[in-house]
C-alpha cells in the first residue's frame, strides 16, 4: 500500500505492508529509532508519538490508517543542535535514568502543551495525565517536576 | 498472507465489501483493540475494511430521550458528549485506558469486539442500550442484552456493520452509579466493574470482570452473591466489593475510578 505521511513536517510517500504498525514503519523503514517499543499493546506508552497534534500509541496504529496524517516523533520535536525546553527540563529535574520511556513522556508533554489547558491543572490532574506512560526506573517525581516546569512555568 | 486493505468513502461501499467478504473481512475502527489482535496467527483476516473515511459514522445525535453515538465516535468524544446527560457513563469512559487510547478507541470497535472488561460494554448492558446493525438492504436494532453473546462474541452477522449505539436518557428521578477497580499483579490483572441503576423505584446492578461478561441482577448484594456463586473466590470478592461501592454511590457523588 502506498501512503503519504507528513512526517516531522515533510511529506513522505512510502510503500508499506497492510499490517505494518506505525512504530515499525518509523523504526525499521525510516530509521527513526527515538520511538521506542515496549509492550506492543498500548499500555506502557514508550511508543507515544503525535498524530495530528494528539498523543497516540504508534504500536496501535497501522501505518495505512495514518495516510494523510501529520506524524511527529521525538526527532521532529528536537531542535537540530540543541535540546528542546522539555528535554532541558528533564535534565534539570533528574527525570531521566535509563531513558527508555523518555520519548513517550516528551510526546505526551508536547501534546499537553499544544492542547493548552494544562497551565491551570492541579497536581492530581497533572499526575493522572502523565501516568499514561510507564517509567521503569526513576519514579515519577522528577518527571512530574520537569513536566510542571514546561507546562506551568512560573514567571 | 497480508490482508487486502480498503478505506472506502461511503457506507454503501463498506456494506458491499462486507457482503462479498464471506466472514473473512475484519472491520477496522480505531484499532486500539484490533491492531494487536491482527498479529495473532489465528486471527489473520483476508480483508481489512477501514472506516476512517466514513464521516457520518462520527455523528452524535441527541434527542430529549436518547443519545445515538456513531460507530466511529471516539471514547474521548463520547465522554465529552455524555458529561451532562449521562454523567456516570462519562465517568466510566474516563476510566478507559489512558488519554492517547481514548482519543482513538471508538464506540463501535469497543462494542463489536466485546471485551468483558470494557467499560462501554457494561454501560450499554446496564442502560438497555440498543445497537443498530446494517447490511446491504436491511437494518435491525438489537438490545445490548441480546447483542453480547460472550467474550468477543456478539449477535453481529459477518455481513453486518455496527453503525450506531443508542443510549436512553434517564427518566425523572432515575439515578446511576458506576464504580470499577483494577488490581495489577504479576502475570495479569483482576478487574471488576459495576453499574448500579435505580429507575422507577427498582434498582439493578450490572457486573463485569476480567473474564465475566456483563451480568445484570437485582440491586442487592445478596442477589449479586447468588449470581456470582460459580466465580472463583478472589474474583467474586472483588466484584462484590465493587458492587457494594456502586450501590452505596447511588445516593452520593463519588469518584468512580478507584
């Protein structure tokens, strides 16, 4: 099947298998390996990318379903020679240990930033939204602090 | 072998494809349940029919007495649409997976794939919702209690498309309460869902679990105990705890997602 994705801002036309998952197209066909694959059933969130601005599990989308859609991976969310503000916040707040889940968290946080209503959320709401990705090593406090620094900046 | 993929633009084309599919076509809605299933050897379909281009299936139609949700309405959109009219159904839908899942999972996919632990399936069962099935040249409405035959088994015929689910709105004085509890443990999880409904003075309780399709009983713990007597003891204990909570909530407002 021929599909066109707007991938990190560039239109890419590809021939893919019918049952090819978006995460496999990204990693295997396009060598965009920032998208990590953990559970393959949508639970762990490591493969979360932005699909038309909304966080989505790349392991639960067939690439053919995404024909015409805008797909953004961590490669596209990262400036060429620097860290994004969210990545800087992760470093500053100790939100990374092994880093396996980090691309998923960064996609979720970017989705929340674009959605725009996180600025007024209380702690419980912020934690619930961040719980859509599973971290296996840091515990979540550093991640919550980093997310708060990005989504609820104090002037 | 790779299935043949279709993304038709009209409902008529979908029904034509289903009619020639001889039961070997799978319908793809949001894919949040189906995509992992496609990688099981026993589940290799011949044809995949993607509904993403059928815009009318995303419609939400509300009247004074009912809300009809098209098959491609996402659980996120359904949750928003039902917050005022059916707040406990909206609360149940907020318990589904995580936000990225709710943004893509659909009403039709969730109902048609009939997972016992699916919040929507329990709500449809509890509220006596109707499911609208269409095929070439025919249409029928099936009550939820007759639609869900078992785990992943429904009344849908191979040439039929689940087009819409129709939820009745509460009558004056009607009350609802939803509660669920999930225990994750090594090797799996245990889950219990309960929807309590009081209508015209009569209370019913709809219970479902990890391997228990929704079951409706009179709204008392003793009725639930009797109905669950063949369940294994730990599943039964969890179901009874959640049932008790839903019954208690009928008279108060509480967070349904524990």
